[in-house]
C-alpha cells in the first residue's frame, strides 16, 4: 500500500522523564512537567533542523539529528519515506543529564512521523509506537513515561516493549537538582557489574514493589521505598557530587535518587525548607506529567517557541 503524506505541519510536546527511581532499574519511570516542543512538515526535498534552547549550536541539523533518525525509522515502518523534511525543535530538557532528552527526541520523532502519514495511526498504534521507540532507544524505561505520562512500569517481551501507566499520588512532589556537568549513559552502564549478590537483588525486588505502592497510594513510604543496591553505589565513583547530594538529601529524610543514569538528582518528596545543595546545581520544582506526549496540527506558536517556558517551576 503506498504511503500518503499530509501537507500540513504537525507538532508534539514531549515531557522530560526520570527512570529507575532508585530500585526500579530499567523498569520504572516518571514523566515530569518540563517539555520539549518539536514541529515537522513534509517538504519537496532535503532535510533541515532548527534547534532553539538546550543543544542549540551543538546538535546536528541534518539526518543525523535524533528526531530525524527516529522519524526515518518510523517512516520505514509505515511503508515509505517523504521527499524532504523541515523540523523545528525548542528544547528545554537538559542534554545528557539523566532527564530523558534522548527518549523525548525519539518519542517526538515517532509521533511526528506517524502524524505526517495520512493513515499513520491505523498503521502504527500506541503499543507499536512504544515498541518502536524502545527499539530505537535500547530500553523502555524512559520512552514509556514520555509517551504515556504518569508513573510507568515497563518491561520487554519477545514481541517487544510493553508498559502500563499509573496515576501518581498527590503527595509526590518532584524536585530535580541539575548539575552543570553532563553524563553518558554508556559510561554509567559500563560501571555496573555483570552479577550482583542475591541478597541485593532480593532487596531491590521488595523495594521496587513497595515503590509502586508509595508512588500511587502512600508517599509517606517513599524514603524506604527508594533504597537501591543494584546501580547507584556502583556509579558513585563516576559521579561523586551526585552521590554526595543523594546522601545529603536522604540524611534529611528526603527520598532522593539518581535520575536515570545521572548526574541529575531527583527528590520525589521535595527538599526541606532552606536546603542548600551547594554551588553548581540548578534546582527545579516540577510536577508529575500525567498526560505524556501530545500531538497537534500546525506549527509551533509563539509561547511554544519560548525556550524557558513549558511548566518548569524554579
């Protein structure tokens, strides 16, 4: 069946995400009210990418851009490539900080490409979009909350990634501490051992189960529910400032964890009044994003082009 492309531009708003949340390594994630806005339209030829905000002047402006790469993969899945593309990105999610910037780009690309095909939603439903996004990213823990919103549990079956989204209890009050330095997921994964003690695995299984209850019904249990022995301690030497901030916050009773692969720190129940993380940290008070990625017709508007807008609370 030939692929028919729509002539009008489309746009998508995608949320930042935090994965792992302590014990839920590669499984649990949370969408946050910090967003990238991306628009795209089919053109007569060539590829152009305009980037404003985070990553401007650094990210490629051609087919190498991750949004375009995800769009290309999606067009292949939908049966054909358009003659050309024009993409505009207004980025607010910090790059390489553990807040899901790559997953946001991938989800944006998948959804934009689907919306640019006349019957794209019929050819690629949300479950298939999740599978494709996870295949591009390599794991589903960030793409799931980005696509679905809320607090997500993701897993992989032989057929691909699957996920469910659960509503977040009102007492969950995310705050992120974002450092100036960047981190690399590949380097963080390289720090992990091939095996872990059985007792540590058992502890994490219990705390991950408890975290589902704490996130959805009883935030008073967030501190014990976010104990982790599978990944954070092994990565501490590579992110000493992050590890120290997590310890400092937890010592005050705050459920603090490494956000994704770091180096950002996520506090799920807010820091105590007057807490000082020290120099080099930006502190953003956010909220859980219960809606996930949102697609609309048309180009980006004036407010969407503001690189410091989209819900962040300082």
